[in-house]
């Protein structure tokens, strides 16, 4: 594992979520309760940045066409409304390990 420092945990707690650049990737990071979630921030359908989080369902929605992804697994749960027949099983997003270290969120994108 190669941990990369991203955002301060205090800032993430205030915002609840953030999309940050980590090396050559944009990573969506969310904190729900005491849990951190990190996944690719770019929607697999139309390359929009994710951002509408449902803390109860642990999902994040793409604001462009409403595709919904599981924060825990990256699985596409609901296809975009403009492409309802898209193969959801092939459209999931990569998830990453995340942790807090010395007040900052670190993500392993390797």
C-alpha cells in the first residue's frame, strides 16, 4: 500500500464529502458517521464528477444523469436515466482504502 495525503479530516467532516486529485485520479471521499469511503469520483457513464450523497443508503449519485453508486463497493445500483439499459455490472467504480493519519485523510490509490 502507498498512502497519499489528501484533505484534512476536519475539513472533510465539515463538508461531509470532497472530490480530490490523487496522483492521476480524481477520488470522491465521504465520511458517514465514523466511516470513510473513497472511490473514483468520475462517473463511468458520462465522466461527470459525483456528488449527491445519500447517507442513509450509503450511495452517491451523479448529478448529470442520476446514475447511483454504492459507496462501499462502487457498484452501479441505478443506471443513468438517459441510458436505462446500460450494463450496470460493467459500469461500477473502483473503491479505495482510506484512513485518517495525523489529522489528514489518506487514500491508497495503487
